[in-house]
C-alpha cells in the first residue's frame, strides 16, 4: 500500500516541478525581452545601486589606410590595447605588482605610487597602445582588477622620408598634421554603438543589442610614389650634410596631371616616435614656408615680354657695362660679369640680372603683372594641404620702377616651393596651369579651374631657351640627366633678415640655392623644384648646390614613370666614335 501511494504521487510532483521551471524560464525570457525592448524604462525602476548596469558602449572603428599611387601602405592602424586596473581590487602582492610594472616598462615604485594616488578610483589607465604580445603576458599573470580595452596604434612604414607629407595622429587617433589632418574625416571610421550590461564598477559583462552599426575608415589613395619620395629624401639629405645647410625641400610634380609625386621637407622626424613630434621638424616647408624665388623667375619675365610682343627669340639687348641704374638702386650682374650683347636664350643661360631688368622695364606694369598672376604667383595651389602659405605679389598699380625691375629676377615677391613648381607646369604644359593635387581622382576635390597663362608657342620657345641653361656655358651643367634633355633655371637668393640682405659691412646674411626644371624638353612629363636653405662654405649657388639634387631626382622620376630615353647629342657623338 505504501509503495502504491508513493508511486501515485510521482506524476503530480513532476507536474509541479515542470510548471515551476516553465514559469522561471518564461520570466527570464520576459526579462530579457524587456531589457532589449525597453532598457531605459527597466533601468529606471531598478534600485539606485544597480541603475548604471544598463548602458551604451562605443567600439572604436579602424582608421583607414593611406596608400601611395601603387598601393603601397604609407599609414595603417595596428591592433593595440590599453592596460588599466581597478585600484580597489588590485592585490597587495608585491611580486605581482613588480611583474606587472616590468611588463609595462615601468618601475615597481612608479606603479605603487599610482595605485596609492588613485586608490579611491574604480579604473585608471596604466599604459596605452600595448602590443598584443605584451597583453598576453600581462593576462597570464591573472592579477585581479587588471583590465584590457581595445584600441589601435597608427604606424608609418616609411618613417622620416614621408613624415612631413603624411603627418600623424594623436593617441585618440585624430589627425594632427599633414594628410592625416587634411583628410581626418575621410580616414576616421564610425564607431559601433551597442547596449551593454555593466557590473557594479562599470565593467561591461554582457552585450544586449546593437544600437548603431559602425563603419571602418575609408582608404586614402595618394598620388605620391614612395620610391620617388625616398629617392628625393636621400638626395636632399646628402646635400644638406655636404653643404652644411639649414633646411631644404624637394617637390616633384607629374605636369600632365598636376599631381604631386614626391614632396620632401628637411629636417624631418620619425612619426612613430612620440618624443620627436615637436618643433620645426613638423613643418612641411614645401607648403608653408615663403621664399623669394630669385632667378627662377627670369623665364617668366621673358615669357611675359614675348607674350606681349615686346621681344622675340632673336631680340638682342646690350647689357654693358654689367650694371643698370634704376632710380637710386644699381642693379649688378652676379660676380660683376659683363655679358654685353645678349639674346633671350643667352639672358637665361647666363642668368643676366641686368638683361632681365631691362626686358621687364620694356613692358607696362600691367602686362608684366598679368603673366605673373596667371602663373599662380601669390595664390594657393589648390592642393588643400593644411597650412599652405599664400605668397605675395603686390598689385601693379603700387609698383615703383625699381620694384618692376627687381621682380624680373625674383626679388620683392614671395611664394612656396610648391607654388614655384606649379608655376613651372605652365611652361611644361604649353601655357596651361592647373590646380595641384596629392589625391588620386576619386578623392580629389579641385576648387580651381585650369587656365591659360600664356600661349603654347611662348611656352615652347621658353623651354628651348631654358635647355641652354644646362648645356655648356650655362649656370647648371650639373643639372643634366643622362640620356634625357632637360630644361631649367638656377636661382641664388640673398637671405632677407630684418629688411636687409646684408650687414653693415655688405656681407650677405646667407643664401638660398634653388633649381627648377622639367624633362623631357619636347614634351615635359615631370617638373622638379629643389630648395636648399643656408648652404655654407665656398659653394652656395643654385648650380652648385641644388642642381645635382635635381639631376638625381629627375633621373629617378623619369625611369619610374617609364619615360623612354632620348638620343642626346652626347650619345650621337659617342656612337660615331
């Protein structure tokens, strides 16, 4: 009888247990559903001590890569973590504290003081941008209270060679300089937003739902070529050391597309080293620094006179005795030369100051000014690079006669090396001038329109005359490029200090050596500008200091772009023995 009673109760008990389990499961499901659908309302009804358990969390998005014209990576984000801890939970173990400090690259004393100082806090960061390998070693210590938060670190494979162009980001991954700053919104991703349950100290313990989906930053395609950038960096760096110069810049443009192929500014810095991200090295001198272009302006003086019908290629002028009095100023030839009678080609070949001033004074001020203005002197290039200098070209209505004369050889105006390079594209591209870009077409936004600076005939005539500058008898024989015809112009500028070019004894405060040119002469594809500031010693001219850098960089650019070699006169004579 007893056995039968027990057996008879079993189904009833099972039904009770099953009902209780079902009710519990239903409650859990209902609770979960309500948390997902009405988290704020449910949270508001919770006791004060647990109100913060439900909240939102942002998961950072990966910043977009920056790549060169061939797809080589110039900037990327690598996974990193931030190591932090809850001082209230950190154990008293001296051994574990010392072990953690060592892995963080700190002393035990430092970590002890930090924990004591913030003992009332529930979270303090200990080290940002910790590599995954180090994170694993720290996790293996199993220290109570230690936490890891996801993040990333920006890495720049090309280091110093590309630093002035690419720039860098801060520890929050926000662009601070260069391309990183200019296109921060393009590169910056959209963080993912999720709803989470947090524990009593605010640590996320469960993800409830997705609030808003994130997006990775977009890849940025530059027109730069890392090979040319490194070549220009190496060549310029060598010149600065050889001539004990203060600083320098190199700009390389694809004149067909008005694209920046390379742009170097020295001194530079390592963008991967936080300690180096300060001082004047951060400045991209090719874009920000203004200079007087000196004799590199003489081709534009000749172009302006030809465009206005004042001179032709066969026009000759007498520059004797090598000086020209304009008002109270006497214009002299470099090193007191007397070139006597010169045509326009010889004027450029010998870089005659007197000849250039005489040609300028043949024009009405408006005629001269218009060509300089159309060449982009005194205006931004349209590159959108942050911090670009504007330059100065005074209105012709305010010119004095002596100012018109000195403008002819590049004094009394100012421009950046990038603006000078852009101006030379007008000579290279048969008189057309376009806005400059360092972005490939899908990202490029050009606010300016193309315009004509002067006629195609004038541009071609000036190019052929500029070729003589690099030939025998010219000021830039060291600018030659083997197997190619090149055209260019030297510049040697006395530095302006306190409104003066020389001290009381007539000694210059220093010089800036320049060379600007293009190749191949008949159909130019590349424009290169080299600026070396403050060379010291016996050699300081554009022909001696800047021209060799031009030769090396231009030769590399022509080869990289696959421009076929030309048969030069030297090769012809060699082939005939």
